[in-house]
C-alpha cells in the first residue's frame, strides 16, 4: 500500500512537471525567432524554423547578413556543434541580391539536432564586419534562442515489448527494371568485347632491321660505281663531276649533319671552317666542289688529269674524315 502511494505521488509530480514544461515551451513559441542586429550599412539576422523538437529531430538555423555595398563579413566560425546541438549539415554561404537590387544578402543554413531532452539555449552568434574607415573589425551579435527538446512519451504501466523484426518489402517494378538494365548492360559489354577481340588485328611480327651502313662506306661504294661507269672517258664530263660532288655532299650530310646538298659550295666550306676538320681535308673538298661548279655552270671541259684528280681528292676527303675503327689500330700496330 505504501509503495502504491509512493508511485502515485511520483506520477503526480511527473505530470505537474510536464505541464510546467509544456507551458514554458508554449511561452517560448510566442517569442519571435527572427532576430537581427545592425551596424551602419550592415545588418545580421538569425532565425530558427521551430523552438520545440523531439530527440533526434532536425531543425534549421538560418544566418543572414545584409549590406548595401561590398563589405567584408565573416560569418560565425562553427565546427561540429552549436552549444548542446550537434551540426548535421553546415551549408556554404550563398550571396544573392535583394528584391530591390540595392543590397547584397548573404545566407547560410545550418541543420541541427539534439540527443538529450531538456531546454537548451542557442547563445548569440558573432559576426565580424570590417570597418571601411579604419580597417578594424566590428562585432555584431544575434539574439539567443531557447529550444525545447522533448522525449517520446512512455507509459510505465505497459509491458516492455521486444524490438520488431525487419519487414520484408516486396520487390517493386522499378527495382526489377533497374536490375534488368544492369544485366543487359553487362551482357552487351561482353558481346562487344568478344567482337572486338575477334576483329582485332594480330600484333605485327617484330622485324629486325639490318644495321645501317656507315656514311663513309656508302660514299666509297658510290665512288666505285661512278668509276666503273667511265663517264668522263665517254665525254659525260658534267654528269661525272656532278655525281662525284653530290656523293661528297650526301656523305657530309650523313657524317656531319650538315645539309650540304642544299648549300652552295662557299656555304659548305664556311660551315667546315668552324669545325675541327683537318686543313688538308678542307682543301681537297674545296677543289672537288669548285671544279664541279665550273663544269656545271661555266660549261668548262676538264682534262683527264682534272677528272682523275677529282676522284682521288674525293677518296682522300672521305678517308681523312671517316670515323676511326678498330682495324685502324691493328694496321698501325702491324706497320710499327
């Protein structure tokens, strides 16, 4: 009997307390939740969409700054909570023009929630506004808000029930279409891959190219060919001199990377004067090229000695400028 009286007393006190809290929450709901402060050309404003939630419910805290000209405004620095309220989502600050187009409005929305019941205060939030005259920052504060966080009503006289099991929901037509679409895409990708592999051309077989002949070997072979044709002996002086000179020009291009076929005789000789070529080699090259120019442009007819001299000078120039190879050292050792 005593225990029953004690339980009734506690229940009565609980009901009275809930009535008082409900009355306080009703009074808070009358208080305006749209407060703003101003300083000169800048005004700041804070509002909440409700001042009464249940545990775990979310509500919005909106911050707003209005300025008539471009001003530096720093919104409150928030991390993961606002007093007792946890920040669920912290949106970026958006800037829009006012309806009359004379002011700029900076807005930020913050989604909050709470996990403990009770009455909690959202304390004034600080905005920093730069003073255009002295460059210092002024502080503007919003008003505080009182938010009621209520628990879910529980009847202590009812029995404790087990947690409900998960519900088995039927598969919808939308889910069936999504699964069918994914399967169709996979099958289509496999078909396209198979067709691609069948049509793909086999990789070309690796062909080993024979090493290119050195420039001096190509030139010597060309001079031997010209000799064997006996052109000047048959009266083809111009062709003979031109082919001997062209052989040396092609050799110079391959050996020294000088575009001799596109240069005049003077330009070619001038390029060689800047190199480390032996004076003897330069002299023999000049003799061959200048004689070829006389025959080609001045229509001179060289005598037999001049034709033979052109060929011997060409051989000598190549011999003096070709790369040194191992056989040269062997010949030198055998000679000594």
